C-alpha cells in the first residue's frame, strides 16, 4: 500500500503526516482547498504549511464536496486518510450548513465514490475527534460511572462550571475510553460522529478496512497562527505577542488533553501500517488533563511578556468541561505511547512561534461574532 491520499493534507496535521510518509517511501497525493481561515491570503505564496509540501506531493487544489475533484484524487490510491474538515467548535454552532456540507456531505461523497466507482482503495483512516464524547467519563460519590449531559446555562451564569449530577453533587472526571457514551455538545462533535457512522457502515459493506482515530487537542510546531476558532496555544500566543490580554473562559480550570503533532503523526502512521489497527476506533492523546489556565501561564512565562491573564467567567455554548483520553487501545492496537511531554512540546512550539512574523488572527472579532450570535455568554 504505497499510494496514499490525504484529504486536507495541506493543513497542520496533514502536512506533517505527508512529510513523514514521504520520508518513509510512500507516494502521497494531497487534496486541499487551501482555506483562507487556516492558510491566510495568497496561500500558494505565503502559507508555510502548504509550502512545506510543495513539490513533494501530488497536490490537487480542490474541494472535498466536489465530485470531480474527489474522483480525480482517488484514482490509483491504496489508502485514504481523511482529514479534510471544518474544525472550530464554537464556530460550528452558527455555521451549521457549512460544517454539515464539508464534514458530513464531504465524507459521504468520498464513500459514495468508493461504492460506485472502480478503485483500488484497501484502507480508510478517518481523523475523528474527542468531541464525539461531549463531556467525558465521570464518577459520582458512590464511585458509579456517569456520563453527564451538557451543562446548565443558568448554573454557569452563577459561576458553577464543574459537572454535577441531578442532585447537584459534583462529579469526578475519569479517562474517557472508546466505549464511553457518545453525546456531543457541539455541532462540530455531531458532524464528527456522523462521519464515524458513515465510515463504519460503508467500509464494512464494501470490504475496506477502516481505522477511526479520535484525536485529542493537537498542538505543535507549524500550527496555524491565523485561525481564531481552534488551537488554544496558537490563539494565546498571538494574543500575548500582540500585547493583548488573554481572556480565559469560565474559571480557567477546564482541562484538555494536549498531544504533540509528532506523536499524533506517529500514531496515524502506525494506524496505516499495523494490521492490528484495522476496524478499530482508537483514542489519540496523552491521557493527561491540563487546565487552560496553566497553559496560559506557561506561554506567558516562555514569551516573557507583560500580559494580563484575565479569568473572565465568560463561557461558550458547546464547550465541554473535561475530557482526557484512556490510552488502553492506543497501546494495544498501535503499540504506542506518546513520547513528547508538554514541557518539551511547549518549549519547541514557543521557540518556533518567536521566529514567525506577527499577524493579526482576528480573535477579538471572532469573539464578537460569537457574542452577537448568542453563543458567548457571561
């Protein structure tokens, strides 16, 4: 299986994955629209992500929702790694049609072509997300497993952000495994779950092996500094270096599982090469919960800038409180554990950011947009 198609392959994960596969001797085709939100204006001249793969891959500038583009990209491919997607959790809550068209209809088109047009595809790898879980796995005071629904807006407006049960008792977050309840709280999460269902059912019906990777929060060198809707480290970095204050939502204590791009790529390559991964759904994370406030503090320290970290109690509808991965299946089916710890990863990331030109990521405008739509509250 030497010919690999990566949809969305000019993005952060995709470009790094493409370079790794080329190094290993694979022939890589990339289908990508070069979205301005990720690559900026004039991406074919200015996008470092795109330029990193130029001349090294067979690049097709096209749309995952365009049948002609997709049919062209699939020709002669042994494996499809499907990364193309809209990814902003907050943005998804009010750009519903766009997220549905790209994430759901784009995936459906891919599989429709595999069913109805002659091809040689043997494996389909889907980049899914921890967002399919919504709030993760918890336990109550009786040590019973609980899967709480999305949080109550009235309680959050009173400053109560932690998860509680129906009796008002606080719940303790646990590592979320792949058999946990799937109940996304954002429209983005809904579209990723729909992608998973499409891939599972169609691939089984036509005899193509599949792997579904549920990525946690991926970060690292090369991440777009322009996208104001996703990537906490990039957003905070742009704010700090622009001399702006950081607005920390809620009480600053929501946690995320931050996995470095190097480990993300390695796990993805193993899902391609290892038969043990076939027809599995696998979390890709570190298993460590890190608060948003501590990330902001680390970045301020690394950049050495005078920046006010303001814990505002603002909150976004669709955001979760806690979710960190149970890595049992990643260890079993990919024979892999993350190698880059958060301290190492942030050191490399901040050193890289300091070498980049400072650009406005329009973060303040994105907050105002969410506020006007009613999805950012205080």
